[in-house]
C-alpha cells in the first residue's frame, strides 16, 4: 500500500513538479530570524483567511443595490455559520491590517528595507495601500445606511482632487447619485480587481523575499555597504543559515495558529459588526463612520483647521504614501540597528501615538453633535417653573444641548457650559449668544436665519439658567436669626447682605451674582406650622457646592435628619434649614427628600420655586 | 530541458541582413497585433467602466407634494425617487431633501448633503438649524453656514410650483470640488 502510494506520489510529483514548487519553503535563512520575523507570515495567512471567507460569503451575497442588504440579513441571521463567517471576514481584515502594521514597523526598525531589499519594501507599501482599499470597499459591501453614506463621503473626498475630482466622484458613485450602479462596482473592485492585484503583488513580494533572502537581524556597528553586503550575506547563510522549513517556520506556525484562533474566537463570541438600517438615502438620520482602521483619518479631517482641510484630505495620503515608497531610495545603506537610528524609533512611536490618539478621538467623536440629547431633568435644571426652568428648556430646544455639556449631559462639540457663568459676565455671555463667535452660530432674535433665541425674555431665561449653575467653592453654612429685626449671618456665609421686609427675606450673594428673595413666612413657616416640628425662626443657608459629591454630602446630612428642620444645631429654638445650594437641583432634591417625611412637599417646593422666579 | 531551451534562445545567432529584417518585421508585427487585441478588448472595457463620467442624465422635475402639504415656516424631509434610476436600484433610488416653505408660494429645497463631506444633515425643529452628525457642521434655516467646517451653504435645488404641485429638479449628489 505504501509502495503504491509512493509510486503515485512520485508520478504526480514528476509530472506536476510539486516538490520543485514547494522547494522555496526550504530556502536557507539566517538562524537568528526568530519571533520578530513572524508578522509577514501572519499577514499572508490573514489574507488567505480573507480569501476563503470571502469566497464563502459570495455564495450567498448578491451584489445588487436592492438586494445586498437582505442577503446580508439572511447571512447573519439565517444561513448556517453565516454570522460566524461574517465575523471571520471582519476580524480577518482587522488582523490583516494589524499584522501588516506590525510587519512594517519591524521591517522599518530592523532597517530591512535597505539594500538590496528596497523593492521588497516598496511592494509591501503598495500591499498596505491595497489592503486599506480592501478594507474600505469591504465596509461598503456591508450595504447598510452607514455604507451607502460612506460612499457619498468617499465621493466628496475624491471631489477635492484637482481637475479630475468631479469625474472620480461620479465614478465612485456610479453616476450622479447613489443607485443601482454604485454597489456593483465596489463589489467588482473588492472581489476581483484588488484581490487580483494583491495576488500579483504578494507573489512579487514573496519572490523578492526569496531572491534577496530574509534579512538577518541587525547588528549595531555593522552598517549596510552595497558593495559588500551580498557577499557578507551569502557567507552568513553558509556559516549559520537554516532551512526556513521546518527549522525556522515553526514559530510562524505557532503565531499563525494563535492568530486564527483569536479571529475565530472574536467571530464567534463578539460576532460581526451589526448592520445599520437599510441603505435608503432618504433616511437622513444616519451617522456614517469608517471602520476602525480608517477612523483615525476620519478624526484627522475633523481636527485640522478647515482652511487646510482640502489640502490635507488629498495631500496627506499622497505625501505619506510617497514618503513610505521612497524611504529605501534615500536611505538604502548605513546602520540598520534601531539603537543607532533613534529617529526610526521616534518615527514608529510617533506614528503609533498619532494613529492611536486619532483613533481614540474618532471613537469619541467630540466634534459631532449629540442628536440623542434629552431635555435636562429637573434635577439638573433645578426648577420646574420660572426663568431658570424656561432657560433650561430653551437650552435643549434651541439645540444648545446638542453641542454643549451641562453637568455631563449633552454634546461635546462645543465647550462645556456647566460653569460658563463663572467665566463670562452677563454682557459677554449675551454677546456670545446673540452674535456668535468662533465656530458658533449666532442667535440674534432678528437675524431672520433661524436658530434665534426669540425675544429678549428668552435670552434672559437662558442667561438665568446658565447663571444658576456656577462653581462657588465657598461651601459654607450660615445661620440667620429670623426673629431679629435685622437678620445677620452669624458666621461666614455665601450671602453678603440680608434684609427682611415683612415676611420676605432677601439675601444677596457675596459675589453679587445671585440675589435671592422669597416669602419666607408664607411658605416656610406655613410648612413648618403644619409639620409636627416646632416653628422655625432661623434659616440655615448652605453655600453652593463646587462638585456633586460635596453637594450630596450636604444632602445626606439633611436627608438623614429630617427633623433637622427643627433640631438643627442652630442655637435658637425652632430652626428652619434652607439648603440653598447654589446649584438648584440639589435644593429640589434635598427638599423633596426631606419632605417625604415632612409631609408637605408642595409648600416647600413652592417656596423654592418662588425663589427661582425672583432671580 | 528548460536550461537547454534558455541557452539556445539566448545563444548568438548568425543572421543575414534579410533574416534580421524579417525578424524585426515579425517582432513589430507581433507587438502591433498585441496592441490591436488589447485595444479591441480594452476600449469597450474601459468605456464600460468609465461610462458614468459621460452619462448625461436628463434634467427631470419630480413632484414633492402639494403646497398645502407644507406649512409656512416649516422645514420637512421629503423623499424623492430618482426617475432615472436603474431597475435594480431598490431603495437606493430614493433620496432625501429638506424642503422649507418660506411663504405662500416660495419654497426652498436643500440638499441633505453637508457641503463638508456629504453626510446627511438633520433638521432641528426647535433650534431652526441643520446639523451634520459627522464633523459638526451647522447651518441656519436658510442653508447658510452657521458653524463648523462646511465650506459652502447647503446646496439648493430648483423648485417650482406648477399645476398645484411643488416640483424639484432631479436630485443629484452635489460634489464640492474646491480645495
């Protein structure tokens, strides 16, 4: 049996030349080529995974603009192993990008691009470009809303190319707009054109690796001299070279196995990227974003000044591409060791930091408005009627909240306005709102362009709302003798002056920003009279808190002691404790909490709201 | 065997001037024929692929609705179906435009594409603003840029009211071609 098998094998090998075909696997390589040299093999295997999974997906995928989405839904939800295969294809692409990046960084740091391997590097750079092209076109084949709009974004970017921009854009769209011709051309590019080119270039790349040999690990102080390098390399191989298979390849096999397991695990447990809504361009609530490997570029375009954006959009990829392609032309000899090329380490580190940082920013996308911003809660606004309340409502309704944060709620497109009242005077705030400023729209009531904060009343409401939220670090408590004809704060207090007129107590904040006045007698005494507690004749004022934790600690103090309204440490009998924390939401929260026991929520809440109205 | 073939083909030949001339002739003939074959296959192939460059789309007016369908001062999204779409375009034949009724007989149809990078802008009713989700471009209700990176106002389509219908000239994706 074995003899028969050998006979058949020998016949086939003789006729097909299988051994000859596989003989390059046994090429002699430097024996020190160890773990650093596995990334090329890993990239190749990731590509093979892509080809295999892509072919399998093509069995069910229909590259028609009208049907592709449905076939993807079918593949994901119904086809056996469909979800896994989609995941395999996605994470395979991710792995390929990562491995090609690692391979490139290792080659660069080891100076392996130098003589005589310049063209090995160059073909590798082209393969990187093709890989990214595959990644982008592959995302578009995920023919959902994000993909369809990404085509438009790609066309818009291409439109910036001088002279031929409009033609290229129309070519990408497959016409004047997205339609029946759009998807099929990306399918052809992704499935036939780019893979065909990649097969050719991978073949060329591997051929060049065989032709020039795997570079030996660099040795500091041993520069590349084109005149002598080849002879030295041959000598090295004769002296200590090992056949790649199997002496050196086992490391590659281990890493490749780990890579495939990682891809499969991610595909199985995490699954493929979720499909967005159907690719209907009339659905305008779309938020197109590239996959992670191009997200950094998306972020770059968002962060650079608008004036140079067009140039960067076109020029940056071209510049980077040319730099990478020509690196070995102007730096083809000399030291290879990274320890003698600190700039090489710096380039790699800065590239990683830049791409990583931009990717992170792209993930956060702080430049994008938050369309999901909900109206601010009562807790945040701190009032349920009055100017502050109306201002809080307007802040949402007029779109301010889409771009600005208030206490962590809203968007991050513009500055956090939580404490804007601490930074700008009323006049400056009004000027900013009415006239606009750098990168903000104006809200002039007579602009006639929309977006306005209609009447002056609306403006004052927004102002009152913003003014009600400040950082006052004077966390303080003062006690005021209500029975005194001239109330005076007994200790350091947020109020600078207190006056009493009939049943109304008016205090002015020390910084003259938030004068307060309310009918103390009517509301507070009414409440306390009805409660089981003694009559209040003292008001305790707690200064606003700079942060929530401090404010809440005050709240806990009150909350734990609902009798604190009467049994406070006020030296007088019957102490009313008004927690006017300058952040009104805390007040409402505390009062509400206390009143759960006090029994008359409405009365005190009314007092508080009255206070707001009197701002 | 391969080696022998290579050696024989690269071995110096003793040729008469006639043979050289004949060889050069066949060499040039072969190259010309290869070029011809490439052109026969390649020209239609390239033409087919780049046809969208030259595809003339007739300007057609599409109906958006009746004037009474739209309130004065309001901006609404209107779905338009491309009358020139390919039969297999499916939902991609649709597109969205923002239609604003300015007065009794005045309408503005804005392209939904942000002039920055083409993302779909959204209308915020209360704010009277268009906002772009991609890079935060903001436009006023008249389409002018209010904030962010957009280089130009929102593109406006031609709109007319004919026979009791609000019509818009066929939607194309406006491409910003300026750096």
